[in-house]
C-alpha cells in the first residue's frame, strides 16, 4: 500500500507527555508506542498500531498483538527504532511525543533524530511542553501568519550557509550560522507568513507559544 504524502507517523515515547494530549488520527496515519509511551497512549484512550521497545521503562511486555521486543543491549534508542519502523512502512512525516524531559541525553538524541530525518528528505517534529522542534537540511520550512510567540534557529554543528529568515522580527539573508554561536536564539513571529531556508548544512528550528500543537497541524 502506498502511503499518502501528507500521512503522519505519530510516535509516543517514554518522556514527558502532556496529560491533555489529543491525537487526531486519520485512517492513513500510523501510531507507534515506544516502550513506556504505550502507557501514555493508553491514558488518552487510543490503541497504537504498533508497539516497540525493550520495555525497561514500561516494566512489562504490553498485551498488544503487534509488539516488537528489542534487546536491552542495542545501538538504537526505542524512539529511533520506532522511526525506522515508520520509515519501513513508507512514512516521511513524523510527529514525536514523549521525547523531551527526563534524561537530557535522550532529548538531545531525539533532536539528532530530527536532523537524520531531514537528511533523508523527511520531516520530523519533536513536541514538548509548549515547544516544537524540527530540522531543516538544505531546504526550507514555512509558517502561516497565524503563528505567534518565539522562534529560535540554530546550526547544530559546524556551519550552515545561505541561511535566510523572512517574515520574522529579525531577518537574515544568505547568512552563515555556526554551531558554536547561538545567533538565532529568541526571534519572534510577526503575524505574516514566515520562511526559514538553508542552502548548505542543517538547521534546528524551535518555536514556542500559545496553541503550538494546534499550529503544528497547519505546519504538517
């Protein structure tokens, strides 16, 4: 079966998940619970299509017909393994929940996963409490005029060349950002369409404000 281009693979991990989380799944979307993300999905009254993990965080093997049990000694995190499952099924758009909070190392690992997806020509969004992150690799990301709040743009490592920021309080044109200098922190939406582009290298884009999850659906 061919996956529609706008279909989304939702992954819920073992990190912080909002108590009022709602996921508006369409028939073409895929929901994967990674380890203790299974408990979070249960709390919101949904049944995941797939469950994967070594289940050290959950503390038990889920009673689910489509469960992939991973060894405790492995190279990939449970979130990474879940993304690979989604990729194997043809998904190119990912919304990651439960991937922030807790151990900082896992939050950083999930930010790296965003960069990896971008380099594969995919788009991933990491959703935290009031903040969403995405990576842009030699392409652009746009935002509707309804967006409000703060937005930050970072070069994850090395340099990012040909960086353009339009429609924001502080704009750039064909600039260079370096991984060692946080020049792009705390920009702001201005009520007009915004565009962030990079010609060479990758950027990590984070935005926060009211109703960020609702606006995420428009960005997806």
